[in-house]
């Protein structure tokens, strides 16, 4: 491939789809575009018309959104996100890790009106259904993933949960933790959600709606400070808890937990 072809490729948007949310990434830097293509290879999509995201170069830094900009959404180190109804702009993205973080932030905002959210959770598929194990860092999400059979782990760190096809489903994402795998662009109906608690025995304990909401909130990725958006999120989570079995999983950090989870 010659320099001219490479330059032409860099002008074409990179189309990806995560959780059935199509995104069209315009990345002017060839090196960053190539890294993004590698990182999201399993999530590339042929269809056009995705939510437009334009990465602005340092030369366009005068267009960086000000904090009092009504469309300014989030800043992460030197990178920032500007969002309106026509699309999004990413400013100050110098590497694929900043790009990955801003895409997560964008997804939390785009997913909410589509009855979806991101959750700090590992998701494992068993008998055609998704088991979601949530918790903060150190709770055991990566341990659950490492104890699960090869090819069954959708993600070990960030799960995408969305109401689609008349039920709540878990979608694979490219947002991985210690597993550092490519991710699976698949989705499965959710069998249950389990809050991980390290213990000396494996057992499952039921949770009330209030208890589950209190467990969910610290694990949900959400970056919008608007009151109405937070109210919408709370209503979404209440509906989720009412429709999906939710449990507390006392976990010995070995594969014996499946005996009580899939009993």
C-alpha cells in the first residue's frame, strides 16, 4: 500500500458498533487510526450512518470546548468530549487509551435513551445465557473470567447491558481489564446479576430492590451531571432490577461458585 492509499484510508471514517450502537470515527492521524482499527477489529461494522465522532488535531486546539460550553461534556486529562445532537468531537486525543476512555464516556450518554448502560462487571456465557458478575476493582471480576472456560467470557471489566429483542441482554465490549482479549461482538439474554463478595464459602443470597440499586450505583459508568439524566438513569436501573434476577454471591475465588450460580 502506497502513501497515497494510506492517506486516503485515513480520510475514511472507521465504522464500529458496540452494543448495537453504530459509531463513525473520523481519525485524521494515520498511526492512531491504525491502532484504533486493531483495538476495535472485532467491532468494526460495514454499515455507514453511525453516530459521527470527529477527532480534532492539536492544530485545531482553538476549537477545544470551554467548560462553560453548554455542549461540553467531559474532560479526561488533556482530552475532552463535546457532544450535541449532530455528533461528538474528541479533542486532545494523543493515544488509543484516551480514545478508548472517551468512547466509553460517549456510550454512557448515547445508551441511556436507548435503555442501556455500562457496568463494571465480568460477563460469562453458559448454556446460551449471560451471567453478570459485578463489583469494584479487586472484587473478583477478573478471577471469575480466569476460572471460566475458554471462549465463554464476553468481558472481564466493562459490560454493556441493554434492553433489546424484548429482554435485557448483555453485549460483549472491547473494554477489557486483566484478560486483555479482543472481546466478542456477541449478545445473550441475561440469566442473572451477581454482586461479588469474597467469602470462605460459595452461596447465593437474594437482594431486595433497594439493596440491589445501592449495589449497582457505584458500579455503573455515568458521567452526566444533569439532574434529569440522573433521574432517567435511576428509572432505568429500577426497571432493570425489577426484570432481572439479582443476587449477592459469596465467592471463595475458585470455580466452585458455578455450583450455586447455575444450580
